[in-house]
C-alpha cells in the first residue's frame, strides 16, 4: 500500500502490523505539506481500508517531527493546464474526498500531531477519532492570513471544536500549542516525547483491541450519523470559493508574502 509522489522518495509510507496500519506522510523537506498526488494516494488507501475487517486501527503521523504544514501552495498556485483543468479546484475537491474517507473509515483512526499542524493538516487531524498532540505542536488555521478561505476543512473543524472556537481560529489565524489544543477539544491526549507517545499508543491500541471490530465500526457509524457531514453541494461550492480566492489579488499577495517570509500588504482600496 505504499506509493510514491513521482520523486525519488516515497511521499506516503505504510506498514501493516498485527491489525494496525501505520501511515506516515513523508515529505520532510516541505514539513509534509500535501500535494494532489499525496491526497489521491491517501484517499485510495483509506478506501481500501474500508474493505479490510481485520484492520483494527490506523495510526496517521508525519515524518521527522512534523505532522503536516497544510497544502503545498506552490503546487496549488499555478494556472489551468492545456485541457482547462484547474489544479486549485482539483486539489480542493480531492481534499474533500480524503477528509470524508478518513472520517468514515470503519477502523479507529489515531492521528499523531507534532511540529507543524497547519491548515489542511489541521483539518486532517480533525477527522481522526483520537488525536494525540505533542505539547510543543504548532497548530493554526492560517488560510485567511494568506488570502484564502479554509474551505473544505471548516465543517470538520466546527464538528471537532464547536462553532465559536472555530470562528476564532479561522478569523485570526492564531497559533496555539498542544496544551491549548487539548483545552479546546482538538486533541484528546498530550505527550512530552517519543517514549511517552509510544506508551500511550500501546495503551490506546490495547484498549481498541478489547473492543469487537464490527461493534466498533457500527458504533462509529452510529455516532457520526448524529452530526451532519458536508454534502455534495457544499463540497462543490467550497471548491469554487477556494479556487476563486486562489485566483484573486489577495491570495497572490498572501501567498507571495508567505513564500517571502514577510507580512502581507492588503489593498484596502480594492473595493472589497
């Protein structure tokens, strides 16, 4: 179940051991930022998981000290190709499919957050069943500071932490650590280092293994049915809004400022 991102290194690593699938985002030079190819690979993997009743849990993690720094903006911020396909729209719609696939997976999904957990990476954490965070993790929803809306992740962030907290996080782009993530309900457990993490993972997986697999899958389905998930129309509109923003002046300035490591200069005379 391991695929590559077209380069020399494997962008998604997978290891199946005793009914537990370990998936690792592996683009450490980009703090494991997501590309369309990585999203497609993960979506296929989670679709395959749904057909494996012997699989009890998935541990989703990033390599070399970071979980996921969000979208690879350099890949998203390019124009339509010769056939008229817009990579921003394709990325957004692909992300929506991935988030739904992870959320709906019958197996228990444990997400390990370390280092950078930003934007779409934070959205990916929100669809996990159990979220573990290093206390020094840097969480943020920085999209609006880059001239973009957090389009596809917004419903899952609201589902995880509630509307008032989600509004604050999305409309300020503020960073917070693992301790605050636990306080607002984003993280279920906070750890201090690799040894503590491995002890907690062992305990968690032991608890999961005590539960009947079909009963767990049915219970997860029942619990998720109590809350609304984004429908096809929301996903389509979110993708269009995101793409429109990507092609607008604010995103051009916001992303350029981010890449240049400077504060963006918003044009307040643009009539917005």
